């Protein structure tokens, strides 16, 4: 075992943290498909089932805006445990109600919205704590490992959840509750790399705990006053909107063409598989190559992959090209986002998580509607060209940014400022 790998895995508290984070991700993946199936089963309405997912997403996004500040003001380990307990109670309750034949749609909606809102409020504690349990030198490898794990869970989670649901509707929710229980137990063993608790007032020496909204505004102010970070926020919003829009456009186009569900499923499976491959590459390269030039090439690669889909609607070309789109994302996240989190104050990790994720996810919420509107108006090729233009704009912003191009490799991060 190399010294880097040994030090990485032997960082105090990392294995309990990784176990808790992985168990939570598995718990969420197991119930993701099952909640949609259950929503339709108990309501008998696709509209009601659709609003179940939309309401949960809105609750999670709204709560997450303020959750980052809350996470930075409190003991993150306790918040991870609390979030796991809520997961056990919420999804365990659904399993019990199903077993008793007492679950109604209003109760399902209430539990799902409350659980999603609490997860949005507390969920950033896990990512926020990573910075305080490992050395900055190992941050890129830690993020690339997470990318590979998430891609693997994304590929396997929904099929397994669907299989469990086919055996018994309550089974995926019981399994999800058990995984959250594992996460809560594992989180109790997390130890921090430094002596601070990763909270406002205890990190970076000069931080002073103020009022909640003062801290909330401080997080956004810190991010928006750094040119590099502002560009990254804009680019992230554009690339997420473009890539997610392409996914919805492909799915809707294939459905309208009468393509069978299994073939449509291969589209999302292919991009998840390439993200897994990309995470392996990220693990090898993320701490060895300069961030700036590598990220610029990654964005150009994404554009090149999308271009064939704007010229032909061949299923096999679509499958291969769309799959390759996922290849560079783990490398981008491990290197560019890794640099940002590594250079952000430990006391602000929760708020920085919010400032990075909220803008991208807010735009992505409209992808399905935009794709559905453009397809009948412009056709498949025209729709793909629109999303290609959005991705091209993100690539231009990245390559034209001197501050992004100049980000060095991880070995030089300690001597490099985030401007």
C-alpha cells in the first residue's frame, strides 16, 4: 500500500464517515424508485404520484438553502446521526403502515415531504465534515472515491429497489430504514482530523459566531466575492441544465418512438457506468495533473460527445455518445470542486456546499419541462442543438477563465489562493 493511500485510509474517522455516507446513499437509492411506484399504487393517479416527487424535491431544496448555515453552526457529527434517525423513523414508519394496510396517500405525502425537508436541512453535514477529517492533500482522492461509489449505487440502487418492491411493497422501505440505522451507528465513530468541531467560532482562529442570518449571508458573500467561484457557479448551473436536459430529451424522444423500457433504461445505465469508469480515472489522476487545463479539456470533451446526438437519432450512437458524457464528471468534481472545498474555511463547508449546489439544481428542476416543450416545436435534433449550445457556453466560460486555467495540481493547493 502506497504512503498516500495508507495515509488517506488511516485518517482519523474516515472509515466511519465513509460507512455512514455510503449507507445513507444506499438507503436513498433503495427507496427512490419504490416511492414513485408506491405513490401511484396508493393514489391511482399519475398526477398525484408526480406531485409526490415534486413536493419532496421542493421541500428538500428550500430547506437546503438554510441547512448549510445551520450545519456550520452546530456539531456536524450529531447532525449526521440526527438525520439518520429521521430516515429510520420515516421510512420505517412507511414499511410498518404498509404491513398493516393503513397507508393512505396524504400520510405518504406528509412523511415524504417532512423526511425530504429534514434531509435537505441536515444532509449537507456529511459532505461538510469531510474537510475536517482528512488532510487537504488527500481531498481529491476522497472525492474521486465518493464519485465512484455514487455511480455504483446509482446503477444498482433503483433495480434492487424495484426488485424488492416486486417481492413486497414494504420491503425496500424497511431496507432503506436499516441502511439509515447503519449510517447513524457508524457516524458515532467519526473523529476529526483537527481539534476543532468544524463549527463557526471554533475554526480558522478568527471566526466569531454571530446570528443565524448573519452567518447565512456570510456564506453567500464569501462565495460571491471570489471571481473563480462565481464562474464555477455559473458553469455548474449551465452544464447541469444542459446535461440533464439531454437526458430528459432522449427519454421523451425514445418514449414517443415506442422504444421499450429496457432499452431506455440502458441510456441512464450507460452514463452511470461511464461515471464509474471516470471515478477510477479520477482516483489515478486527480492528485497528479494540473486542475485548470484538465478541467478545460473535460468540458470540451463533453461538447464533442453531445454533438453526434444533434446530428443523428440512431439509438446506438445515442447510447454510446450519451454514456461518454458521464466520463469526465468525476474528474471535474474531484479536481475543481475538490480545490474549492479544500480552500474554503472548515467552518463554512456547509454553506459552501449550498452555494455550489443550489444554483445548479434550481435550473435543473426545469429541464424536463423545457425538453418536453422543445421536442414538439424543434424536433429531436433541434432540441439537442439547444442543449448543446448551453454546454458550449459553459465550455467557453471555463476555457476563457484565466483563474480556472491557472489552478495547479493538489500538491500545490496549500500555496494557492482561491481568488
